[in-house]
C-alpha cells in the first residue's frame, strides 16, 4: 500500500485522485507501487538496470500513460531509466511528474533518465511537474535527463514545470529532429531561498523543414540562482527559436546563455531573453483592488508562470 506522502505527491505532480485512467506505473522510493498496461500501451521492466520500456503501438490515439515517481524520505538516491517507444502515427499524452520529500537532515534525490523514440508522423504531449515537500534540512534534488529522437513528421511537445520546494536541480535535454518534425518545449521554474536550478537544452535540426521552439519562464526569489543554457544547431533548412523570460526578486540571480549554430544557409535561428523585476505599477494597480503587496506580487508571479 502506498504511503500518505506518496498520495499527496501524486496529487501535486500527476493529478492523482485515488487512481489513474489509462496505463500507469507508480514508482515509490525506487520500487514499483502499481502498474497497469492497456491493449495499446505496454509497460515492461528493464532486465539490465532500473527502469521501464514503455511501448506505444502504431496508430494508438487519445490514450494517456502515467509514469510518476516519488521519494518519501531522506537518504534515498533514486535513479531510473525509462525508454518510450512511440509507434508510427500514434498520438498520446505522457504524464511523468516527480516529487521528493524529506523531514530530516538527509538528502532526497530522484534522477530520471528518459529517452524518447518517436516514429514517423507520431505525436506526443509530455507533461512533467516537479515538487519538493517536507520540513527537513536535507536537500530535495531532482535531476531529469531527457534524450529524444524524432523521426520524419513527428512532434514532441514538452510542458515541464518546477512548482516549488526543489533545492537543487539540473535539467538536461538533448534532441535530434528529422525532416518535417517539430520539438516544442515550454519550461516554467520557480526558485526561492538558496535554491539552484540549471537548464541545458541542446537541439540538432537535421532535416528539411525541421523546427524547434524552446520557451523558458522563470521566477528567482530570495538568494536563489538560475542558469539557462540553450544550444540550437541547424544542419538543414530549418527554424529554431529560443526564448528566456525571467523575473528576479530580492537577491535572485538569473543567467541566460544562448548559442546558435547555423550549418546551412537556410537555417533560421533566433534567441530572445528578458530578465527584470516586477514592475512597480503592476503591484500598485493590484493594491488599488484591495490586495496587499505580498498578495499582489504572488498574483503577478502566478500569472507569469501560467
């Protein structure tokens, strides 16, 4: 039976309401706490290392697979390797949130290494939420690694968010994109106190009419530090757009480092970055509606990260 902490974390990162509708695997403190395959989506344990093979059959439409992971106490360093094989013409949603919790001085860490293999004309919407909870002094760490291979005409949409409580995170994403394929990433980050977050995107646009859009929105409060690195390599006639928008408050620090490499004369690559504080007039306007300064600031931050 799953712990109450696991159930709470599941509700935060994967919309758990006592169960899932569709295929799922629940990971709790490095072990499987529940699994279900469906007719079109098979979930199998790896035989050589911790992790799963998630196999979506060609032509599968409208199904959702849930792959959440939870760490419920300190002194756990969980590492998992999950491979997603998406069949030709499939169109599915994958929800793979992660929560870490500690009540003592021991660190709690989850490191998920996910590889995606999208076959021709397939489409995946991938949703990933990260959260840290608990009152312990041990660090809450989440370090996701994502590798994606997109075949001709496929699309991978990644919507990732860190919604609070994570003390240290290094987020690495690397992808190769074939002709007419698209990689769309939307990242949202919130840090406070002395938290640290590092994002590293590396995308190779290898096929004609391939494209990527990388969007990061973040808020750094307290003495927290964020680093954003994006690298887009255009090896064909392609389009690439990297955008980093950040709000800093108190002594927060945000560093944005873009890199664009065009190895083809028809590669159109763009980077945009904007870093600044919350505008005083925004707070003033909300205070005239009856909000305190703290409430006004929270409202602005919430809207910015939506």
